[in-house]
C-alpha cells in the first residue's frame, strides 16, 4: 500500500508546486485565466431616456381648474405651497397673494410666480409639480359608432381626429367633411367651429384642431 500512496501524492504535490510558482516566465497564468477584464470609464452610466412623445405632452399640458399643484422655491422652505386651482384659474401664494396660473403650462406658471416673487426675493427659483389632475371631459355626438362623453388624457392633449377615434370612428352614413365643435370660451361666450375632418386626415400639412375640456363635437350625416 505504501508505494501506491507515494505514487498518488507526488503528482498532487507537483501540481500544487506548479500552481504556486506559476509559469516559467514569472507571469501569473492562474490569475490570467480566472480574472475578468476590468473596464474603466470616466463618463457616468447612461440613463434611460424618456420617450419624446411623453416629454412633449408634459410640456404642452395647460393647467386647468381643480388641478392640485405643489410649488417649491429653492432654499425657501417656508414658501412651499400646495394649492388647488380655483374656477377662475387662480391660486393663493404666500407673499404675493393670488396668481393666475390656469391656462398656462407648468413652465409658464412657474415663470409667473417667479417674476412676482422678485419683489421680495433675490433670484427666486420656482418649480411646480402637478399632484392631482382634474377630470377634463369632452362629448362626441352625431354619426360616430360610440357617441358619449370621454375623458381627456391627464397630461397631454388630443386633436379632433383622435377624439373621433376614441368614439369608435365614423358610421357608414357619416360626413367627415361636416364636423362642428361647440366650445365655451373665456367669459362664457359659446363659439361654434365648422371643420373638415376629412381634409385633416388627408392633408398632413393641415394644422390639427386641438380639443379642450368642455368641447362638444358633432359629426354630420351624409345626405346621399
């Protein structure tokens, strides 16, 4: 049994010796095999970009009545304010009182507050975040598949063709070239717009008619 023991141990010792001493040229072959290459980067890791459409929609959103907004002023914690937009489009803000923000984008409203605060602060920096959106609706009637009242997206706008699509599209006897939109303007005055939705769908250069809360769309009926 002893000769067999010596025969088994010697190769193991030789293997251990080779592993420890490394290659004859002095390089550490074991570390070369087991170590993964290290990549050194001076630039920060890339962040996931936001979809362009989503960013554009957020920038275009206009503050509406009953929206709840959070106002923050840089290094002025006492001025942090949460306010609900009144029916007349105003909010109450410390130091400056009532401010008109309805109908403005978030960036425009922040600039308005910032300009007013310059009477009291040096270089004020104002940010606004929408905490809660009010329910904004429009109505589609006439020759559409699903007439009714629909909600506008919270943080974006839609055009006339998209609104008709939400109502299921045209019926077989619809007349897309005869569409009217009734809208209550500022001051309570009602305006009726006569539109050619058929032309809008074909002419890509034609400006899109934007739908706002309270609009009533009526798709006409073909006479033939």
